[in-house]
C-alpha cells in the first residue's frame, strides 16, 4: 500500500511503514522538522493567500474585494500568463463582474490588480505590477487593486511566457499543536497525508532576483554572519515570534524600520538584547528597536511550531559573500561563481586575502566587483582555540581580533623579549575577561593566552617559545592567565617586528 506525504510542499508517494530518516537521510541530526498531521488542518485561516507558480511561491495580502476574488480563484485549475512586459504580468483569462472605468491609474510595485482585456469582464485577468507606473488595465473606477504581494515579490521578475499560477490557497494557521509538532526523532513512522517541513527559507531584505538595494547592507550582513552554520536556535518562543539571542550584545544599524508581518525577520538594534534575531508568526506594528533583515518565503509552519530549545535548519538567499581568509585562487573561483569581478592588490607567490572592499555581501553584489588586500601565506600564523575549556575567553579573543567576522584576524605585535611575544589588541570597555582555564603546572611552548581582569594588563595576549612553570605566556602569574589555545606556526613570528600587524587564522575553519 502506498501513502502520499508532502515534503517541503512537494507530494511524494511512499510505502507504508516508511520512517522519517528514510525520506531525509542527510538531515542534520541537530535540526528538528515540523510534522503536520491531516487532522490538524483547521478552519483557522489567515487573511493571506499563497500562490504557487512555476517560478516560486508568493503570498498576497488581499484588500477591498480581494478575499472574494482569490477565494473564488482557488477552484481554478490553472491560470497561465497571458502577457508580460517590464511593467506588469497578467494571468487568465476568467470571467468576473467588474465594470471597467476606461481610465489609467497609478500602480506601485507588488500591487495586484483585477482588470480585463478589451473592457470585457468575460476576459478578466489578475495583473501584478512589477514597478511604479500608470496604466489602463480595464479596471474599475477604484483602480482595481485587490491585494499586495507581501512575500516572494522577486518571483514577479522571473515570470516569462509559458509560466502559470498552478494553484491558489488560503494560508492556514495550525493553532492546534496537539497533533502538529516538531521532532528530531528519525524513527518517526510516516502517515498518509502528513506534511513534513525540514527547513526555513529566508530572503534577505534588499535582495530581489539580481536587484540589490544596499540600504540594508549592514544589518543584512549581521543576519548572514549570524547564520553561517544555517542553524536557528530557538532561545524563546512567544505568541508573536521566536527569537535567537546568541548574538546579544552585537551592535546592528537600524536601516529598515517597517511593520513586522508574519514571516518578517528582524534584528534587535537597541537594549541588552541588541543583535538578537527574531522571526514573527503574526503581524504587529513596527518598533524603533527592530530593523527588518529578511522575510520567510517558505517554511513558516516550522517557525509557528518551534519550541524553546529547538534548533532548525535555515537556507538564506543570498548566502554570505566573504573572501577574507581564502587563498587567492579560491577567492577568484568564489567571485567568478557569483559573476563578480575580482581585483587583487598583488598576485605573485601564494597569497591569502586579508581584506575586501566592499565589505558586505549586498554591496559586493550591487557593485559587481570586489577589491582585495592580500598577504603571502608565509606571513599568516595558524592557531587553534580551546572552546571546550575556555568558551568565554575564546569568544572575547575572536571579537578582539576580528575572527568573529572573518576566517582571518589580526593582532598588533606590542613587545618581543627573549622567549615572549606580546600583542595588545584594543579592548572595548564593555568586554569582561573573567578568570577561566588558568594554568596550574608547566605551560608548554606555543600556548596562547590572554590576561584576565584580575591583572592591570587585562586583554594582553601572549605566547612563549619555551616551556615555563612560573609565569604564563603574557608574563603574568598563573592566576592572571587564561589559556585559550595554541600557536601552530610559532616559527613565523620571528619574521615580525614590534608594532607590525600579525595576521592569524584558525586552523581547520
């Protein structure tokens, strides 16, 4: 006996008794999935409609007579594209009762219009405005606006001859979680009619199918940096949102203050929780403490069902574009894959990228070119950090050196005497370095350490080239020394002089 399930919106025929692990064998074991049983589909419908098209999904918030029109069109099997140009696309025809006003109207990008051809209501069309323009679409005297695209607006730019609206459905709110849930149980037995949602797809604010608006570049970069692992950790689940607070304490520019609709992704810009990421499950007003950084375009059901402590997989469009830390050939390959022209300062010998301009993903995509600063690989010092025993100190070290932003960081060489190299990064006032993983016995050569707040030289970083049983790598007593890792290329430090910038890289990152 075969069963039908829906996996991320697509129907699949499976044999009875199949397990969850058999249909998603490559799923990250840390990530939960949303499971929606057929019995949980209630009549708790939202006001939005989802249009599944041959180029992707869009969500429409209806206005005026929109709900009635879209509800009636849910019974239509297929609405094909009848015509399209740079300004708009029209799907149909179908019969309606509109009374054409025979006059032009001004339309904005994303507005959805009910119009007709030849002023004949029997040949009516759903028309999508791609940009601000004036036109006579055979609409009624109000202009015929029946809705606005609130997610997936980039799909409008991809429609071509032959594309179609495959189905229209009212967005359902699964409020009953007694039979809808999230799980990491790979042995879950699948049932007929089940829906499985494995990930959440987010479109970054300002990114619309090759059209890039850089006004959100700084805050979007924070989003992309926060989720390089593509894992959302639900620190808090509330009635209106879920939040991931792991990046709390990070400054984020306020660039895009708008109402927070269902599926909106925001970064907090003020308060102790600044830097935290939120995803909204209902519409609420704008806040001066939040900036919009993205929009969920698929998988909102997983967001609705996520609980405190859940981890789920993300996909973000576009992925982060960061060449810092790559060898120059790898950087050239990555830039070429994105269609971005690469301009390097030098090309002789084996070189590593230590800086890029523009710095953010959206600015690089908009400019179409990137300028790189490089240094010889022989000057990049590899280190390893001990997050297991010094998690807080390693976090501070990455922040001080820039390793929290890129694969390569830097340290200014402050002083070198005998077997000790000392580095003095700038330490912000709000950074605390509490005693952690202090040595109690001989400290081996190559050990990397940072002075903690018990000493006046807090924040000083050091390494020794020989073992020492009396003082730590920063020449402080053991109680003032936090061991954070090892320097793997100790011999390379001999090439540096005091006041020079030493470039460091985490091995294996």
